[in-house]
C-alpha cells in the first residue's frame, strides 16, 4: 500500500519557513496568528485563505444595491420588523394573517439585521453574504485539518466558485443559512468523532435542528451520513457510541420541533394560517409540502406530480447534467466521484478510527445522498436547492485530489498512473461540453473553453510525462494547470452570476442553456430582466435601503409581478396581457397599480389590512410598495384554504378589512363562494376612481375587480 506520510524532515523543513513565535506570546501573538496562521503552516496558506474569503465576499456582495432578492421573503422580513408576532410566526404580513411556507429561522436572521440597521437591501443581504463566506471558511478549516493546507485551499476555492452558490447567496432565499448550519453541524460532528466526547455531537444535532427550522426536511438529508460516520469512526466503545447518538437524537428532536410544537399548540384563532399546509398545522407542512411531497411529487398545496420539470428538468440520474442544471453544479462531479472512490481505496487498510477516511466518508456521503435526493425527487425542485451539495463536491475535489496526487507521485505506475489524469480528463471534457452549450453567449465563455482545453491537455500530459520521468516539478506545474482547467468554467459562470440581474425567486448563474424555468440569462426566466415575461413590466418594490413608503415612485406592483417568478406549484400562469390567472377566483385577472395602492391607503379607514388578494406573490409586492399589511387568501399557489367566507365576514364586520380583489371571471374552486358573496354584497370600485387613464389598468374603467366592503354589508 502506498504510504501517504510526508518524507522525514518535511514537517521540520516546513516549520523552518517561519520565524520563531513572538516573545510576548499573548494577545499580539494570537492576533498575528489570525493573519499569518499557525506556525507549522506554509507561509502562503493564511494569505491564500484571506484572498479566497475576500473573493467570496466580492462575488456575493458585488453591486449589492442591484440585488432584488425574493420579494416573498423580503415582505415577510419587513412585516417582522413591524410586528414581533409576525416575526415569531414568519408571517407574510404584519397583521399575521398567513405565514410563509417555510419555518422562520432565516427570516429571523434577516429580520434582526433589519431591526438593528434598518430595512433595506444591504441589511437583508448582510447575513446571506456572511453565511456564504462563513461556509467557505468552515470548509477550509475542516479539510485542512485532515488533508493539509493545499487540500483546504482547493476546497475553499471550489466552493467559492460554484456557480449556483454564487447565485443563491446573492438572494434572500434561506439556502445560504441552511448550508452554513449544516456545515456547523459537520464541523461539530467531526470534532466528536476525533475526541469521542458527547457535547460536540449534541451541538452537531442542535445545528441540524436549527437547519430544520430553516428549510425543514432538507436539513435531514445529511443525517444518515452523520450517523454512519460517528458509529463507524469514533474511538469509543460501541455502547458509548450508541448512547451518545441517543442523546444527540433527543437534542435533534428538541431543537427541530420546539417552534413547530409551540405554533401548533396555539389555537388557530390566535395565530396566522400556516401557509402551504392543508390543515393549518406546521406538522402537515413538514410531512407534506416541505417533506415527502418534494420527494414523491405530491405536495400538499399542489396535489400533483412532476412539477420539478418546470424548474430543474425531469427527475432521473441525468438531472444534474441536463441543460438547466449542468452549468450550475456539475462541473467537478466527475472528478469528485473518482476522487471519492480513489481516496477510500487509498485509506482501505487504515484503522477504523482513521480521521482521513472518516472525513472522506462524511464529504463523500454528503455528496452522494444529495446527488441522489435531488436527482430523483419528483416534486417541486428549484436549481438553487443544489447549493447544499456544493460543500461535498468541493471537499472531495480538495481532499481527494491531494490524496490522488500524492499516490500518483509515490505509487507504482501500474496502480496509480492513470487515476488522477483520468479524473482531470473526465472533468475537463465535461467542462468543454458545458461551455459548448453556451457557445456564442459571450467572450468570457469562449475564453473559458479555450483555457479548459489547453490547460486540461497540458495537465494530463504533464502528469504522465512527469510521473514516468520522475520529474516532480513538472508534475507540480501540471497539477496547477489542472486546477486552472477545472475552475475556468465555474469561474465564468460565477462572474456572470455576480454581475447580472437574477430572478429573485429562482436564481441561476450563467447564460440560458435550455427550456424550463431553471435557465434564463443571468438567472431570469424567459430572457426578460428580473424574471418577468417579455413585454411585461417588473413590479413590486425591491428593498432600497429605506423602509417602503408607498409613495408610488416604485415600479407598479401588479398581480403579474410575482407570477414572473413562476410559482413553485405551476398552478398559475401569465396571460399575454401580463395579468395573473390565479386559482380560487380572487385576486387574479386584475393589475394592482401604484395609483390603486395610493387610493387604498387614502381610504383604508383604520382597517388592519390594506387589501385582500389571492396569492403570496401579489400580496408581497403590495406590502413592499405600500408598507401596509395585505392579506394573501390562498398562499403561494392560491390554493391554500386560509380564507373562508365566515372569516372574511368577520374581518369585514369588525372593520379590519374593507377592500378585496375578485377576478373578473368569478373564479372557481374553494374561493368561488367568496367571490360570489363579495360581488353580491360589495361595492365595485371603478378604475376611474383612482386612475386618470383607464389604459393603466387591465380592465375597463367601470370594473377593476376591486370591491369595497363595510360592516353594513354583512348580514
């Protein structure tokens, strides 16, 4: 078996690169080590880390004021700054009528930032940028601990330049927070594996519990790997391992379920409706819409299968390589897969508690379970979900790559002469295929393709020639060429993600490479800026650094605005006129202009809610423009049963709601009774009442779909 230990004297030689420790040995010494690294690190290691972290921060925060974010979550964060009740429940509106369809931890993080610094773009993005950069730093530390500074540096660069990670970190979706918490859980787990103590394992479980309160069941994807690694590699007795896992499982349950239990125990009349659920409970959201519905295709608010094809392509093992997903995540998958197998073979005769093999099991398992879960999921699937897979790929690229390189240099030609060059060749060829898909999209992609081809060939030839002629320096240069070849494509996509406008609801990186809603220039859909349908006007007010004023100076907030993001369920569609056709029959078919919002605020007459509309997307845009709470009666897809006729009558009778939008066709399904009652008892508001020109609305000047209701209208 090839030995992977460094040659005698190498460690002492490496230490000689540094001067001795400073005489004071105190605070100044610790501060110096923060910037220069430990004494036994190579001189370049810590400056390289700081450079990578600076690069990550620059990519994630570049042109910060242009980031629009996901208005759905932006509105919920804004509402949380106006009401602690809305903050706790994760309500879309400050009146706490309905929650978003996710648990609120990420909203809490952004909300606290907004409460401290004020509501605006950079205030919401600050936690996301910090989470993205923090994940890079954690991965570097974890890989470096077991495989050295070179491996840690490569892993950190790969994660930094993963295109979909750049795209989603420049957004207000909760995924960067999810990944950071999962990384913290992995770091604590490996500490528990190394020292056998209970508390690091408990803290690992707590981190995953908080991740659960960020995106529910997605946080649990790594749990089988965590359990396996701890059971296999920890240097304590089997009985103690099982007891520790039992305690950690209890910590996991408590840290995961506490918010859900509290919310579900509160009477429904005293809390918001749980958006996305079928029975107004968080538990239903866990096992349905955000749980098994994502895997098997039947989600509680959708009730159909195969919706993921609209966003990330059809389910199957090829999904990560298709025209939508390939450029987002798959660049180094061939290399990572070969490196995983090769690394495990190299550590095959190591003791059970071998730290390197445990790390390979962790990151390899992380990659494999995410790959299978995302590839085979038949429910709603967005491309940005796969950012959770990126740490596994990055760690394998660094750790596995270094293991293969050392074996290639020191092993027998018959056994290892082909493995590393084959891995580099496989990923280089795949990178050329991906770049060929976007041929003609821009000079940067053409240059990247040339770099991949030239550097890839130079790397493979250099490694083989250097190996068989024993020229180690040539092999070293060939390894550097391999890094350039494998990162040129992701770097081009990442720069595109950092410098282009992206769709806030479905962000992706790079140019359009295929149909569906997962592609689009710079992440937008249909090729129109901001993800709007070509020919329609973007709507809603993105955070601008100040609180929404409702002055009407922002782009008009129409009900077509949020359909630009294409609902997760696919239950809504945009018509040629740019209006939204929503299920339920209320709030669809009518644009909500800035003039209408001004009119509604003027005639709000002390009501808690400015307006009631059918979907979260419409409501969130109006909330951000008006600064007032707006009711979403049907949740994200328009099919939630959040509003009943009895509840509507109660709100009207108590003076908490005066205005409601009803679609011109009268609607259908669960809200048809509401639409019928509103038309029979409400007073239609003519568009001429708030618009100087009937052409500014999507309906005639005598009917806008807007109705006024007062207590006297309720029998």
